[in-house]
C-alpha cells in the first residue's frame, strides 16, 4: 500500500538526547536504546470514515517520537497498518450502499491527505490487512503447531492461556478484561469457546462478505493477528515500541503480544508499549459511535491552517485525556501568526539554548507542551512588549525555523 509523501525536514546542527517514553506494562519511564535503526509500530486506521482529531492527536504524538529518534541520530523503521477489511468497514459500506473496497480506498486516501497536511512523517512500510493475508496465514499455521488454535464452527480461535505472560502488557484483572473485551469487538459469550477471552484469528466465510482461500477454509483475518503478522514481518522480534491509543491496550495489544509470544516462545513481541490518551468533545470521548467527531479534513476545507491544527494538538501531552474546544484552535491560529511574525523579523532573542530545551523536552516522554511553552517564551522575548525584536542574535530565526520543523513538525 502506498504511504503519503514525506515532507522535507531540515537537518539540525545539534543532536538531541536519548529518548525516554512511558512504558504501559511497567508504568515507568524508560530510555529507548535502539540496536540499529529504531523500530516503531503504530496501529493504523480502519478506513470507514474520515480522520477525526482523536486519530490525529495519536499520530501527531507518535510522530514526535519518530522525530526525536531522528534528531538523536537514529535511523527509524516505522510500520503502520490499515485494517482495510473488518466488520465496521463492511457494516458502514452496507449501510451507505457503497462497495467496501471503494469506501476503504476513499477513506485511506483522505487519511493520507490529512497526515500529509499535518506533516506526519510517513511509514517506511504501510501495509493493508488484505495484502497481509499470506503473512496471517503463515502465523496461524505456526500457532497451530503449538496447539494454541482451535475451531468453533468455521472460525479459528487463539487460546489466551497458551501465553504464560497473558495480561502482563495491560496489567488488567480478569473482570476488567472481560468487560473491555465485550465493549471493544470481542465475543466473550460465544458458545463453544474454551475461554471467554479467546479471540478469533480467522473468521470463516459468511454470506455476502469478502473472503480469501486458506488452508483453514475461506475467510478473512481477525483484527489482532493482522498487526502481529505485519509487525513480525517488517520489524522482527522484540522491536522497540508498539504504539497506539490507550483504547488499544486491551484487547488489541495484549492479544497481539500473545500471538507473537506463543509463536516464538521466550521472545518478546515488543520491548516497550506506549499509549496515547483519548480526545473528547462535548463531554464525551470523541468516537464514531457517539457522533461527536471533529474531522481534520473538515477543518482543512474551512481554510484552517493545518499548522494551527497541529499546534493545538501539541499543546496537550500525548498521554493525557483532554477535550477539544474551538477556542483552543483559534488560540493556536493566533499563536502561529505571532510565531511567524517573530520569525519574519529575521533576528531575535538568542535561540540556541531554546533549541536545546525543545529537544530535551521532546526526549523526555515527548513533552510537547513544555517544548511549545519554550517557543512561546522565545517569541515573547523576540517581539518584546512593544512588538520590536531584540537583534542580539542574527541567526535566531534560522535556528528556530529548523527546530520547529525538525522537532515539532511545524513548518513556519
């Protein structure tokens, strides 16, 4: 699958510090020390609707990790999937009387446009669920060899008890797991399962649904095993960071880790699990089911500068739960104008220490709010109370343009 185009990013004259992130299983901040290129997997979209600001906050947040690694001197292999066949997509296509392939392609292209507008660096490998089916089949066959797979009617299930470490990624108790499994696409009450938490890895063919041939009969992949197969193929074992929204902690990331760790006993799926917070609107989590969505494309089509959209997202720490407001967006529009005014003066307050501070904050668990606050202070000092620049550093504008783009993804 084709990713979006990569923006040109300026090279910095300074190197960022080692990058630390918050690891969900341990609850601790850990320094990531890649062995070779840094390896990152960020779970992608199910393309049945446009990109909303909850999606954008997650992808902008982990784009900071990609940039922080690069600014620390690492190459990065970044992998992302597209779940371009799944129940929500098929249900939406049937409801609006559109071919499911057409719907998936249209919304995936809109997602590309949104990510490019927000200057999110594209993945090294952008892989759809449909094109990953041979990888999924291979992984299921490996799991079958361990005895961890069983059949219920035409479907294949993964036995979670086959993974001795099951539950360690999320840290949830069984009651919480059962509740979340039912709320997030699982089928805990299906008769014939060995354990209510066992998840489907191959969904047998249903009338009117797409299917593909396999050694297990015609069907299509389960959701969790799709990401596992893609990550194993393109990143290898024990890759550096598995990332996504906090709503993926369970069951998605727990199940994915279980598949990999049973197929390859003694080998961790990922070294670190990092999760972004949820964005709300009108008092509720932003979600398609509630209909309280603010779409990136709608803002772009109403002539809102994507730089301001990105800045509004960066004002919140990636791990925090927060609520989007129109006032924050318009504040960001004003801030971008102020920042551009300071840059356009061609001189300003000394910028070298500010650039170092920005890189340090982003290396410290991607702390964009503190990084942008440092920029705000520089802008205030540059403009001064009367709006005139201090000409003490003629290279300030060049330095700030570079760090704003390379570290924060803000092209002024």
